[in-house]
C-alpha cells in the first residue's frame, strides 16, 4: 500500500477514534514525505522511541521538579500496600518493556501487529497508546504462554 495513502488512512482512523497522538504522528510523517524529507525517516525511526520515552519520563517527573511530591509522599510508597504494589507494578512493567524490546529485535515485523492492535485498542477499548514496548512485552508474555500451552508457535 502506498505510504501516503496508509498515513492518510491512519489520520482518518485517529480522528474517528479520537486519538490526537496517532493523528498528529501520522500528519507529521505525511508532511515529512510530502516535502520530500524521507532521508530523515530512518533517524526518526531510530531515535523517535528514545525521544518519546524522554518526554514521557520528563512529564512523569514534573511533580518532583515542581516540588508537588513531598518526602511524606515518598515515604508512603514504602509503607503502604498501594505504594508497595505500585513499586512492584513499575518493576514488572519495566521488565516487560525489556522483553518487548528483545522480541522486536528478534522479530521486527511484529511491529505491524502491535500498531494495528494499538489502533484497535484506542478505538474500541478507549485505550491510551503509551508505546510499542509495553505492547511488545505483553506480546512476548502471551507468546510464552501460548508456546507453553500449545507447543512451538511459528
């Protein structure tokens, strides 16, 4: 399928699904293609994830920088069940992200399924796309479970 047509389709899907992130990303990439700056696409692909994670992390750390999180709040993380569970959830999520990155290195064509699955999740489940690594991590877990239950999966 023509790249421009696919990006246009993603823009429409993003607007229908009320996902400004997919719509904006597809618009920017379409502009890059239309003004013939395709030579930057490999750099965007290579560094886009890092930049996205950088800005996501910065957004999460703003309460620390603006001093809205106190020492009391930090202490509560280690002394309450919800805080301890949040620590565990964060550790498991980052572990799963690492497994997702490993999976994408071994089987990069899975990104197509991850992107389409993310779009379905945004539109039909009102989900939030936080990145392909978590989706790949969950995919890696599901593949392990499926291979355990059904044997080797091709």
